[in-house]
């Protein structure tokens, strides 16, 4: 069973730059893993624009 709360806590501990770096490495943004979804959610929470 996947622990979404642990992923959310781990993503919250990352810097903006770390979040952006992970975002760039997401292979399939339409089907992110649990941790990748936590990163996307954290970026949205911080009002960060995904890097281009």
C-alpha cells in the first residue's frame, strides 16, 4: 500500500529548485507516480510555475 502522506511530507521538505528538478524528470506527466504527484501538488500549493 502506498503512503501518500509520506510522499506529501517528503515533497514539502524540498526546496523550490529541487521540486523543479524533479518535475523536469517526470517521464509521463499524465500518469505520475505517487511521489511525482506529491511534487506536482506541492508545486501547485506554492504557486510555482512548472519550468519550461
